[in-house]
């Protein structure tokens, strides 16, 4: 039996007091006796806020998601709200997804807010995360909470905080809140609910959100085009089933087949290994249904309905999965075309994406005379751009990890409206004798053929965390000088906010917030970014390579060359 470190044992025993319930204390005693390794994982640190709020494995302990860690978050947030808005009647909105314990944890969070005299609007059933973002503004709330772990495995849950504008917390509020939470003791949590302050909501916000989604995601295309598009949709056992089919129907898409085996919300995600539309296997059943039905497009969303995976038919009629960059490029092109067509581009519009997304998007956006802006990974930074630049009109924006946002009525990635947008594009292209895929190839010809691949190395637990830290230290202390025979000419270190030109040894300051990210650029435009995930025990490497495309017919030959190049890079850099 492994020995338990004294500091871990002391921390665990602090949870054996009368502050904690019997079930919690029994589980801690069991771990002390039977599973010291799990005890250490549960208590070696406090769960932290990352790029997507606080996310972690459910269980007992300070490094786990449970009623006490989330209760402490909520007590700290209650105190912070009172300090931030001293003379106002505080209101919050709370939603939850399909995950195990999400509903129970949402009630815990509601209880703590109400115990602190704060009015709570609680969705009575699971709802998409973008609807929570919308509800915060719609109901005039000071903040919002959604209980979700997005696409993480079933043992995870999480806690995302939204502010008055409907966007997630960003500096300085996030650091101020964390400091408030860290200064709290568990005995300070008030769990005694004032039920009269908790109001259940659903239909009123549902109807308003659905209407706004249709208004923002529909465009001037013939109704017959929508009727003729054959769609397959899967919710992957998640929340999107409560909203996406309704929105598609309201918009006029009557030929929608739903993967019935995945319709029922279920936190165990029984039909998939991972409920992540980034994983091809997750859409296997949807693709099979599409082939059976002869459908034009397949769309699947993650459990909390903020990411979407899209599959369309290629030039040979074969259904293929697009990656997040490809979907984002076509969606952005379509929005830019609509704004141009309606004479809405006046020189004060912008599109936003992240530093690890495809460089091709910048080429596309600037060709329309629209400002392109880049931020750190996470839609909270795009929402901050909208808030910080009221003089500019936001057209849309996305990131490589399958997230997209249409307009600013929601301030987070939104798979409800984006699903509608994808269907609008597919319907219009089909009605004109083209296709979603054909348009992607045309964009490659016009703006350069860019090919990206993401490598995620899973490093779990205490040792994994140390390994990830060391890998990034090594990359800083012993930087790559060449990649696939190409000289590295620029290294951007977002931790130090310094961009260093290797050729002339000049340095420039990076004018976005600090983050533990490194990006290498070569003389031929190859780009490799490295960063630790803010929501999972992973280190991620983003590879982007490019070439010119003289004709669409050259696509397959050039694409294959880029695939070979990426394979060489992965082997050379030992990236799996």
C-alpha cells in the first residue's frame, strides 16, 4: 500500500469535520484506507479556472467537482457580486447540461445564490450553453452559470461563469473572483436556500432565443432551397435536442432526420467513446444514416451545444468530415457575402478568431475590406473584443476547435445558430448547382491552400501535469531552429509577451494577454503552436502548412503533398 504524504492526509482530514456531509466523509475514509493514489489526486491542489471555466472529475476533494467546491465558487461569486454592484438587486441565471449530477449541482448553486439574497432564474430542464449566454442579457442578469464539462468524458463536470454582457469572465473580473474564492473557508458557504428567490424558467426564454437564432442565422434564400436540403442531425445525447430541431423547423428546413439512438440526453454517452464532434467516430451513426437517406449534410453537436461537427459530400458524392477551420472559412465567407450584398460593409466591421486557428482566415476577411482580429484560445476573448469595441460591428467569428458565433446576440460559441447557418449555406449552394465542399475548394484557390492538424498528447494526473510543464520549458530553453528543412524565422512567446525575430534578433511586444503558448513560424509559412489545454489533461500542438492552388483540379495533388509534409513534421518533432 502506497504511503500518503502528510500534507495530503492533513488536507483530506480537514474534510472530515461536521461541515461536510456523511457521504463525503465516508468516501474520504475509504480513499485513505483503500486508494491513497486517488486521495492524492483529489487533494493535491485546488481545482482551477481555465479557458472554459472550472472543469474536472467529479468526486470528493479540493481538486474535484462536488457540492463543496462549487458551493465555495458560488459563495465567492455572491460576495463578489455584492461588492461589484452594491446598490442593485442582484439577479443570476443558471443552466445545466445532460451530464451526470448537472441538475443536482445546478440546484446547489441556486441554493447558495438564494441563501445570499440573490434572485435566481433557473432553467427547469437542461438547455444549451448558448441559451444561457443569451438569457443573461435577456433577463437583465448580473451574471450566469452553466453546469457543463462540454465534450469531456462522462466522469467530468464543470462550472462556467458569464458576466452581464453574456460573455464569460475575463480580466480583471476573473482574477478578482478567484482571489475572493481562494480567501473563503468552506464553513463560510451558506447552503440554506430561500426558495422564494428561485424562479424556474423555460418557454419564454426558449421562444425568444429560438426567434433570435432564426433571425441571425437565416438569410435571403428561396424557401424551396431549404425544403430540398436533406439534413441528418445528432445531438450526441446532449442538450441541442431541446433547441436545434425547433430552430431548423422554424427556419423552413423540413427534411431533417435525427439519429434516434442518440436523441435521448444521457451523461454516460452510451453510443460514443467521446461525445466530441471533433472526433470522427462520434459522427459514425449520423454518417451511416446520411448514406442510407442520401442526405446532403450531417451536423453533430457536443453535449452543451456550443461546438458543431459538419460533414458534407465531396465532388464524388462521398460524405466527408470537415475540420473546424474548414467550416469556419465557409461560414465566414458566406456572412461576408451577405453583408456585402446588403451594402453593410462600411469599414467598421470585424471578424475574430484565435491565434491557433488557420492563417487563411485573415486572407479571406481582409479581402472584403473587413478588420481581422486575433485573440487567445477561448470565445471569452472574442466576447471581450465585442465589449471593448462598441464602435465596431461584429460579423462573426470562430476557432479551429469546432466553435462558431454568428453576430453578437450570443456572446459565446453557439452551435444552435451555427447549425442553422451551415444548413443555409448548403441549401443555397445546392440550389445553385454547387455545394458547401465546392465553395471550400474555391476559397482554397482564391486565398491559398492551408492544411491544419491538431495533435493532443494526453498527460493525466500529477505526473502528467509536471510533464506538460517540462515540455514547454524545454521548448523555450531549446527552441526548434528548423522544421522540415525550413528555417524558423519567428517565435512568439505569449507567456513573456515577446515576439522574437530569429533573423535580425529584433523583438516586438505581443499586445494580447499573457498565456502559456508558444508559436513558431518558418520561412515558408509553416506555423506550429504549442499550449497546454485549459480544460483537459493535454498538451496540444497545432500544425499549419500551406501552398498555392493554381486550379481546383490541383487540390487533391497539393493536399496530399501537405499531408506528407505534416507527417514528416510530426515524425521529426516526435509529436506522435
